[in-house]
C-alpha cells in the first residue's frame, strides 16, 4: 500500500470514528508504516461465522478493494481489548444518536398508539397501506427515482450548465426495451397442451419457444418470471414437457437469463445520469450483443427450414454462451458495487487480469475496458496536459471544491492548496493507483498558471490508451508532471520573483535590515510605549514609510508590501491559539475573554505583508503568522536590549558621585550587566545560530527544488525549525522567557526613575554650590530655605516619577530584582537542559553554553537541588543515597 493511500485511509478512519485533536493522523501513519507487513494472507474460520462469511462473499462479488487486508486488520483488532472497548463505546454512542433521531421522526408516521386497540376497519386500512408499499413501486419506478436523485446531484454540481437527459417517453414505453414484458396480460394465442403432443412435436414447439426466449420474448410453454430486484431472471417451463427435453432446455435457459441481465444493464446505464464511463460500457456491450442477435436470427432461419433440432440449438449456442455469461457477470458486479467512473474501470481491469490464460475471455474484457476508458482518459488528458477538469458526472479521480483563493491571505487555517483539488479514492482506477498523487499534482500546477492568465498545454501531450502495461501510463504522466513542475516553478521563481519576496520578508520580519530597525525604533519609541488602544495606526504607518525611505531599505522593490499590524493578543496567547487549531481546545481559545492586562504598543506591534496570488500559495496566512511570531519575539528582545543600554548610559552619572554614594549602585550595575549579557546572547543565538544558517539551507534547497510541493515543504520546514529553536513551540519555555523579559523591563523602569531622581539631586547641589560661591558662604536662613526647596523638589519629582527609591529601599529593591532574575534564569536553564537531553533538542545546548560558559549557574542549580533533597529527606523512609547530580549546563560569567 502506498504512502498516499495510507494517509487517505487513516484520515478517513479518524473522520468516521469522529476522532478530533489528539496526536493527529501523522502519529498513526508513522506507526503503520513502521509495522506494516508486505504480504498478507487471510484465512477465515468457518466456526460460528456464517454471517461473516456471507458478508465476505457478498463484498468479494462486488470486487471490493483491499478486502483481505481489511479482514486481517479486523482479526488484529479483535486481539486488542483496549481498541475493542473504544469501538464498542463509539458504536454505543452512535446507536444512541440514531435511536434518538428515529424516535423524533416516529411521530411523522400515522401508526396507531400501542395503548389503543386497533379496530377491524383500521387494521384493514393498514393492510392495504402495507400491501401498496410492498407491491406498489415497480422496478421501473425505483430506477426512475435513482435517476432523479443522480440528476439532482449533477445539476447541483454543474449549476448553470444544462446536462443532457433522455425524454420521458423513452422510459414510458416498455416495448422499446429488449427485455421480457412481464405482467402485460395473457397471450392471445391459445396454446395446445404440450403433454398431448408427440415427442417430435414437443421438441419443435420448445425450439420455437427457446428462439423467442433467447431474444427476450415469452414463449407459449416457457415464460419469464417477474423480477422484484436485481436478481437473475428465472423461467417457468410447462411441467407437462417431456423430461428429456426439459433437461436440455434447463441448460439453454441460463443464456436467456444472462441476455436479460445484460439487456437491462444496457438500458439502465445508457442513461446520462450514470456517467460517461458506464454509458460507454453499455454501448460496447450493445455492440457485442449484436453478434449474439445475428446468431439467433440465423438459427431462426434454420428453424423455419426445419433444419434446427434441440441438440443443434444447444451446439450452435455454445460460442455465444460464454460471451453472454461474461457480460452478465460484469453487469451484475457493476450493479452490486454501484460502480461509477474509475470504480467501473478498476473492476474491468481486475477482471481482465483474472482471465489470464483464457484468451477469449481476456480479449473480451480488454475490448470493454478500452471502450469504457475512452471518456475517462479524455478527462485525464485535459487535466494533466492543460490543468482543466471537465467532469460533469463526478467520475474522475480528482474532485474540485469551491474555495476562494483570496482566503489564503486572511485565514490562518485555510487549506486552499490541499483542499481545492482532492483525490477521490473510489474513483481511482486500479491501474492508476500508484500515479494518483502525481496526477493530482500535475493538474494543480498547470491550473495555478492558468488562473494567472497563461494558457499552458503540455508539448509532450499524447493520447492515453488503455493497456495492461502500466508502464505506458507511468511514462506519459511522468512527462506531463515534469513539464507542469517546470512551468509553475519557473513562473513563481522568475516572473513572480518568489525568492526575492522571501528575502524581503526575511529583511523585515527576521530583522535582517539593521539600519532600518535602528531608525524605525528611534522614530516609534515614544509612540509604541503607549497602550495599544491609544496608538494611531496611521501615525505608525507614516513613521514606517519614513524609516523605509531614509534607510538602505529604500532600494527594496517590495518595501511597499510591508504594513503595520497591532495584534489583539500577546505572543504567548497567539502561540496557544495557533497550537489549539483543530484540537478540542480551539473553541475555548477562540471564545476566551481577552487578557485583563492592557497591552502596550511594543507588546502588540508586528509587521504584516501583502502577498498576491499565486505567491500566496507559498507565503500564506499560516506562514505569515509564523513570521510574525518570530518577529514579535526578536523585536521585544531588541527593545529590552535598547532599554538596558539606555540605563547603562544614564547610569554614568553615578561615577561622578563619591565612593560612599556609588557603592549602592554596584549591585544594580552588576545586575544590569547580567541582564544585558543574557538578552544579547539570546539575540545572537536566535539571529546567527538559528535564523541565518537555516535561511541559507532554505535558499540552497529552493535552488535544488524540482516542483512547488518541494518549495512548500522546504519553506514550512524552515519556519518550523526557526520556531522550535527559538523556543516558540514550547509554551513552558516561552512563559519563563517572558517572565525574564518582564523582570528586565521593570528593572530598567526602576533604574530610569532613580536616575532621574539622582539627576535632580545633583542639579540641586550644583545650584547650592553656585549660590555659595557667588554670594559668599550661605547663612543659616539660606541653608534652611535651600533644604525646603530640595524637599519641595523631591515631592514634585515623586508626583511625576512614581516616588523614586531612597538609598536604603533602593538596595532592597535591587536585591529583589536580582533574586527574581536569578530564579527565572535558573528555571530557564534547567528546562533547557532537560529539553536538550531528553527531547534531543541539541540546538538549545548552544544557548546553555553561552549563558553559563563558566558553570556559575550550574553551581547554583546543584546547590538548589541539594537543598530541595534535604527538605524532602525526612518524608522518605529507609536509607537513601546522595542526590543525583544536576547535569552541567554551560552559562556567562558575572
């Protein structure tokens, strides 16, 4: 079984079981691929399995695909108790739903209540209703109902396109059919009782009857029985017929029954509603039946000349018996399996292979398959050579869905590329099963180019003709696939400049344009500090335009596609919402109340990018959302770094203070340097050890890509790798990281307030010094006035800068910041150590080595681990060994 087939079957099984969320289909697909067996042989025990065997034989007669592997799977399921319990629970829930639905619809039937007695009149009326239901709808009425349902379905699909239909009188005149007219009344001929005739006369009369019966007309002594379904035709032979003659008649009558089956099939499938493939098959069968009818006509001429006996009839009918029997068998299988389009071709192809060794039967099946495949191959040729689907009767393996390509730029979970055209498994001919994936991709590639206004036709286009040699199809489809891949890839890479657009996105979203960001953040710093509700987007757009024009980004031809986007959620909430898509938590996340904390512009700010068709196939909303998450992560780190650097600049004033005063700032300076070291190393890791190398790998892969699916895969892999290595796929790591960033921001705010207070004190001291120098030593009154002025200035400052910390409380505040920062950093390093070892995230080991290169934090982790072990020790009974050492994480010196 191919990987494509495994994907399809697993997804279909999950949808039937109504399993949503969880680990997803990929986990089960991997398990199946690792544990599948190449050959499966199935034996079914007949012990207490009559119903099972009956169903098995019925499915086998319908030519059901993969029946034996399915039975093998069922046998394995019966051995797994947990799976059986789940399936039983699932069946119970579905049965309860069906029962409730049936109970709600019971009221629509006019049956009397069980509590009340039925009168004789009501009972007679009920009998009449039941009798009319049992015998009312004839076979022709049921066929008409089926045709009506098919017409409605096809008209709904082809709205605006009128499909051809046969006029009603074709079905209202039963004499136009080639089958028996049962129930048309007794024959006008008065038949002489055959038992009174001599043996020779009986034989002559029976031969005449058989010639009529063989072409679908009742005889005088042999009549056809009415049909109540799709079963084979049976006949009633006069019981007074001589036993020896009756025995030979019973051998010939199966030919008439097969003829009746084939005739009914031809008349039914000739209707347009059953599709072009079945219509072509019926036409081919009609052609073969002409030879049979010619033979019967020749036998009638012999019978008129008195040269045809019953034995000669049996002899002459032998060659046609095999042909009609095969046709009847095929017609029955198509009817039972309700085959349409590719399913019909699969049945014919498999039957052709099954007749290997019987050249006549195989030649007959090959003729029918070739004729029936012509309309299917016409649809296939249009699809793989031009990218057009012309399938009004839903017979082709590729199905088109009504999806708008504009939604790719709006909906994160939009699956235009995967769902606009999908493969319908039951319509894949078995001889094209291996190539179904390439058939789908070939048409999709050409269709994209066609929707951009380019008329494309494969230069290697050649008529597809049915053959038992599958290699012929493989070569033609491979050529068409190669051409389609080349055309679309060249169209996107050269005309639409896909790589240039991706470089432009990297330049802004991954901060590859350094001077632009410095200029942009300088311009928007004050605006972005406001709450997000107070920010004017048009002002930000104007500042963005200014920054673009005044930096080297001005040379970017796609700079006008860059836009401002103020997100309604913080980064963690956005990550959780993305992770919840297609899971049970999605509805709760979508309808969850927004966070109570008001976001600042810096926390909500992000870029957006305008992408037009067909580049939106690659750079869709899902990809842009990932770019935005990476940008918000790095952008906020850059903001924190700028804040810490501004603290470093403003703190230079402390160096001008006396040693006694400056010693209070030593702890703050050290903490600021640790924070700056942390933020810069994290930025360096993300920019130069994750994004840049991964981007170079992406560019290399794009140059080597041979089709658009490879491009999609490489681009998605690039974004997934960046998100994972930047800790954006792990909510736990991101929460700890966000806490560290929050501590850094609060520390910078505190330092900014204290620095302003310190500047004010310095300014007041300078004014005092100047006053004493110009007018001599200040008097006591002047000193008192100066002290009052200083106190007033401090009160004024407290009102505007949130009460600056006094020296004594400042030291305690810095110690608290130091404690919180160290605790969160140790937590982050411990988690990174676990993920880098247990989850094989080796890229994160680089972060650890940068942040703890001298083992400073490792020692603290070991000490904390030992303290926890000592606290837990009294609750652990019995002897215990020394605490397990914490794995050394490598981090920066103080």
